[in-house]
């Protein structure tokens, strides 16, 4: 121990793989008693994986996990973490919706049992809620499922700070303010500082860089499963953080020249949409032959808007908020949950959206199906010997190509893309960009939700989302990474 | 004919092959025990009785294939109702044959629509919806058919018991039906949609499939097939009885599982329904022949279902 | 006050009791003579075994599974009770304990292999039925004297079924809704991931809940032969459907660990009374299960309405 403060956690060369994806590539990090460590990074940078490892809910593949000077990596689990005073408030809530607030406290504490446990649990959580969120308005006998999402978050946070027999040294807060309003978020952050002053420690993960800068002592920046920067918070500024987090724009992926250089508005309007919950502000417009980008931090309302457009098109309903002129197809970002039919062949996966036009009499014509599969195999270069092989025999990138083929091979005039390039290799990406451009030039309209600057450079027009709303719009010529990032972190009103 | 290596290998990868192998083994044991006596009769009987299980099994298979949680528990009640109603309408004469058939289909249609309406409007799990509706349907059948033992019209009775070179006519028809439904499953928009929904409901919706319409059609299909079974069963057994559907609740689910259809949805197996139905019947025959009591037969049946599902595994996590 | 009384949450919690009250009031109105010690005793006779089977089913539903074999299982325990438990009591008790053990094993199997409980319990229903037939090939047997004595006991003023049902409801309510480990068990149905993350064993909770299901199934079978004196393998076939319907009538949800033992017992009582109600209405007993289905649908419809109201507020 080189410092005067005692070291709670020390991670050395921690790695974690999910299949072929390397989520953590040798992470080194430590937390000392009485400090708040800020952790920032883009989506998929490995923050949540790292925190799961630390909380004992995921086991690392390799590396040393030293807690209070003891190497525990081999048999580290949730119980170990709790025993050593490490707790985690996860991003998705970890409360049981069918239990009351007090009962959920019981779930965390093995010591809360025997006669009068409920009284003790009630008192424990009531006191903690009072301490952190004065005026919270939560009853300890409320069923969690009946509480608003913000109140649930408050309960979960307060629960993490309660102490019975096990000690409390470190609380990990993963996006704790995401569902809190301004006032309660302030109360929480103030409490974090108070806890730190009492020699407890916190890890604060947040996409609101202001929070992290103002309330942490030290900040770690993660990118692609690695820690890329570590400094005292005072040495960072918002811009230097953004710079560290940002993907370096590679050569060749700079703004794509558009020889045709369409003038916006000269072609027919295909899509008009405004977020359901947005009262005023920017309206999303897409004209025929355009590639329109939807930018912003992940989960800021882009996907919701795409689904809203999709539903409107499917139901043929034109509402005040949404109007779509033509058939649509959607390419999902989360292949496994929204795109792939895992029991089917590549060919079946490609053709499903276009089967209607292959029906002869009552039956689907297999010849046409084969023809379409073969055509798109060549056009989009799906790397397989046989389109009749199972879809899962393909690599992730090629699975995604099959989904592109499904959409582009259909009759859709409007193609919605929900961050479809996540986890796809660069070669595949460049091929697909090219194809999208060609399709757009021949009159298709694209709406493209992406978090990558490189992809926005392929767009004709970009709308930037923040906290569920469109906060600004940028024409192709005005597009810079800095402008996009600035708007992404803007508070939506 | 000798199968070449790869062809044989591919055959063994088919999930339905096991039910036929099981059928073969069970038959061989039985026949060797009787020293070859009645080998053909056993097959004829198996075809006769398996036919009814196949009809309802096919409907249940479509329902289960639309994904986790989908199941039709109203099949027995539906069988009882359509049997009772049609026998009464036809009143033992051939004159009302067509009307009776249409009424049977009408029963199935109504039960299917009712089931789906409950699922959709009350937003309740299919198991509860079809259970509640089965209460109502069964009561209707009981109230309508009490004390009733009308003989089936001669044509229906003959048709359901007719033999063609030792093969039951009805079995041939149902083999045709199974073949037809196999084509529906793999070669029509409807069938493909069922398979897609069962694998991934969200992805199916995003791929432009009208999920609710397909589920509706599937519950109606299951209703129609159950009614058809009720009609055939009444013809076969010389009239409708109110408890004649009882055994088909468990049997319809069992043949789906044993036949290699995925309970997690998205993978259906039509040949397996026939294989499993034959297997289930022959298993009972074998145990009978070996002198096992009724209790042992039931225990074996149950254990085989559990063994098959355990071997097949839970596949994917329910979302 | 009115706001609370018309809140969806309150309406939801009062629905099971309200259904029972409406039914009971209707019976009393049509046939005032039932409003007596013997009237109630007669009408509610079979409420005890049905309530116990419902409680058994509720334990399985709490962990997001469903038991399609509870009816035949109750039948089996009735057969054991009327034979082995009389001839060789020790062997009888061992057999009943083994049944509970098999239930715990089923819980483990369902958890380990992530199997659909519907199919597994469907298979088990054949097994239970087969065992019953082996033990008692034809209806008969004889219930142990002590069980008959318990089930025939006459309390002053309040008939036994009411006292028994109340006791069952309160005991299970205490165990599942008020004990500290009960909270964890229900949590395993509500959000298994959260329970796992807090360091609890999901395997253990599933096994325990299945074992409790088996335990109450045994009690149901024994109480049933206390009423009928003799047993039969098919004596409780209907109980599978009754138990599921009872849990749902009692306000339980199929998934998410939202169950209520008191509600489940009320649901079982409601189902039991439907039969008497129809007799007094001079409706043919043919419609008995139809009426039960109808009540189930009406209650579910009311619940759907309350939910809609909840979603709007």
C-alpha cells in the first residue's frame, strides 16, 4: 500500500470474453477508501461488464482481483462481494416488483430474519431514504411494481447504502441518475460526497459528464474494453473527456463526398415524425433518396422514434405526429432479439420479408426463393458455401448482411436502420455503406440510427437526440463530431 | 434399399426419426413376444387409434409452435361438443351428413374464435383462456348431449371403420391431411409466419408479419381439427360420449413433444406427430402383451414423456 | 377515502372476497335456510381439500411454473392414505414423504434443464395415476380413523370447513407473505435475476416451493378421504383445473410471483359454492363446470378492466 488510504479493490489484467467478443481486454483499476471514482466511456466500452465482475455477478476469465489485500479472483461471487462490503446498483433495476419496499431490503440482507425482521427492514430503509432523499414520499409497505420508475431507482439506491451485519465499503452506481429528476439526482450526488467523507467509496458511472466531473475525485475513461485514461477529475475538462472517449476518426472514413449533392427538399417527403412525448421542437423529415442520420447517445429516443415510424407504416395510420409515405422495412440493431430467426437457414432469413410476392397460387415458389437468396448472396457478398445452411453458421457481420439483404431485397421504399452495424468488422461496414449509398441514389430513403461518427459522415442530414427528444439538426455540410457530441449531452427540454 | 452413409446420417438428424425407431422397436418386441402372431393386426389397430391422436396433435402442434405459453387446453371439451352436436343433428341418417359436417366445423370455428378473443381481449395467458373456455364448452356439451346415444349415420360409421387392404381408410385420409398441413407449414405464408413467430415474436413483427392475425388463425385451426376429431371419433365408436375427449388433452401435448416439435416454439414436425402417436399406442400394446398392468402402462408413458423432454432440453430461455 | 376505495390497487385486492360475498349473498337470498350451521357445513364440505390443492398449486405458480399433475397427485395421496397408511402406518408416512421428495426433485429438474413445467408435470400426471392404480386398482380402501375424526369434528357455532379454511389461509399467509424467507421465495418469482444477484440460490427456492406444493397436495388427499371414507385413483382428477382456477380467482397472476394465499382460499371457496348455487337456482348440474368457467371469465374480465384503469392513471 503506497498511499496513506487503504486500498479496497485492486484489479489487475482482468479480461472477459463473450464468445468471440472481447468485452474486457486486460483492465487495471483500483479504488481506495474514501474516494469517488468516475467511470466514463461510450456504450460497449466495457463499463457495465467491469462493474458486473466487481460485483461478483460475472466471473472474469483471467486476472487478479484483490479485495482488502486478499486475492479472491478464483472464487469470487456475489456473496464474497457482499461480505467484503461491495454493493452494486445495476443499470436495469434489481428489485422484485411483486415485493414491498421493506421486503426488497430483506432480499439484500441475510441478517434480516427472525422475529421483527419486517420492522427492522422498514426502519432501515425509511431512515436511509430520509437521509438521502428527504421528502421522498415512499412508504415502506408500497409494492415496488406500483412505484414510478424514479421512485424505484431511489429505493434501489437507498437499499444499497443500508447496513446490517455486513460492512459497507464500496457502492457501485451504474447510471444512477438516469431515471431521477433534477432534484433527486442532486440529493443523490450530495449523498455520494457525504459517504465519501465517511471513508466509504463510490464508483459513479454516468453519461452526464458534468456529474462525473463535478462529483468524482478521479476519473477512468474506458474504450473498447480497456482503460484509456486515468487522472484526477480536476485535470479533465468536458472536452478532454469527450476527446478521450471519442473514436478516432480513421483515414478513409472521413466525410464521404457526395457527387450528386442533392438539394434537400427537391424530392418528395417520405417520412415526417415527431416523438410521441415531444410537445414542441424539431420535427424529423426524410425526403426520397436521402440518408437521414439519427444521432445521440444510445437510448435517447432514436429507437423509439424508428419503431413509432414502423408501427405507423404497418398500420397505415397517419397521425398528427407521424406520417409515412410508402412501405418500410426495419433492420434491427440487436440481431439476436430483434432480427434473426435462429432455427432458419440464411435463405429463409433473407426471404421472409419478401415471401408475399413469391406466392404462386397458394404456395411459396421455392425457385423464386432460391433466386432471391442467390442474388443477394452475390450482391451483398454473404460469405457462405450454401444459403441453405443455418443462419447461425455465419459470423456476426455476415448475419447482419443477411438482415440487410432482407430489407434491401424487399419492396420497402423506406428503410429504417436501428444501429445495425454494432459489432461488425470494418471491412463489412465499408461494403454496406457503399451499398446504402447506391440504393439511396436509386431512390430509397434511409433513416439511420447510429452512435458512430463515421457512419453519420455517410448521411445527408442528421437529427440529434437527447433525453428522448430531438434537440438539433445538422445538414451534411455543417456536420462535425464536436457539434454532435455537444448536442448529445445537451439537456432536452 | 441400402442407404448411403451421408443420406443415412441426414436421416438420423431428423428429429422425427426417433419416434419411428421407437415405434419399430416396440413393435418388434411385441411381435417377438407373441411369436409373430397378429403382427399385422397390431399395426392396423395402431393406425386406427393413432389417427385420432394425430388429428388433434396436429392442431396442438401449430399452437405450440407459435411460441412459449401457447397451448390449447380446450381440445377435449371441443371433441365432446362437436361429437354430441353432430350426432344429434345427423340423427343416425345419411341425409344430414353434410349439414352435420358443417356444424362440426362451425363448432370448431366458434371455439377457436372464443379462445383467441379471451386471450386477446382479457390479455390472459392462453393456458387460462383455453381452460376457462373449455369449462363452458364442456358444460354445453354435457347439457346438450346428456343421456344421448345416437348412432352415427351409416355412411360415417362405415367410412371411419372402412379398411383398404388392411389399412384403415380414415388413417389414409389423415395421412393425407398431415401431408397437406406439412405443405401449409413449410410452403405457405401462413405456415412460415407461424414458424417465424414461434422463434422470435418481436423479430417477426419487425419483419412485417401480422402476429395477431396469425395467432388467431392458429387457434381457429386447432379448434377445427379438434371438432373434426370429435366427428370422426363419434363415427368410429358408434356414437358420441361425453368423456370421449378426455384422454386427448394429455395425448395431444405428448405426441407434439415426443414427435420432435420444439416446446419453445418455432420448430414443428409433422411426420413426428404420426410417429409419436403410433409409438404411444404400440407402447401400450407392448406393455399389455408383456402382461404389465394398467398402472405400469401409465407410469411408463409418463416417464417417457419426461425423459424425452429432458433429453430435448429447455433450449432457449423464455423471455 | 373514496380515492383509495376506487383505486385499482384496492379494487384488485378486494376482488376475490367480493366475488365470494356476492355468491354467498345470492345463495342466502335464494335459500335462506343455508344460513345455518349445517347449511354452511354441507355446502362447504369439500372446500378443505380443494383449498389445500389450490394452495399447493399456488406455491408452484409463485415460481412461474404450473402443475398439471396436482389432481392425479391428490388422488395418489388419497389412495396411499386409504391403504398403506391404514395397514402399515410407517410405510404410509414414508410413501407420502417420498412423494414430497419427488416434487422437490421435479423442481430441481425443471430448474437445471430449464424445462417447461407444463410438459414435465403432464408426464408426472401419468406417473401419479399409474401409481394410484397399482396401489388401489378398484375404488375402495378405508380412511384412517383419526383422519375421519378430524374431518368430522364439530366445532361449536362455526362449522369445521370455515375454521379449517381460515386456518390454512392464515398459516400459509404467515409463512409466505410475512416470514423473511417467504419474501425471498416470492422474489424468486418476481425477478429471479435480482434474487440471484443478491446471492440466493434459485435452485433451492424452486425445490422448496415444489416440495411445499407436494406437501399441501398430500394434505389435500388426506383431507379428501376423511370426507369420502374410501379412495379411488380418479377421485381428484378435477382438482388440477380447480386449483388453477382457484389461484386465478384469488387474484394470483401467472407470472411474476404475485400470489395471495388468502385470495387462493377464497377462490377455492367460491368454486366450491358455485355447485350449491346452481342447485339452488335449479339449474341443471350439467352447467356446473360451465358456471365455474363463466365465473372465471367474469373475474378475469373485471381484472382486465381494473388493469386498464391502472394503465390509464
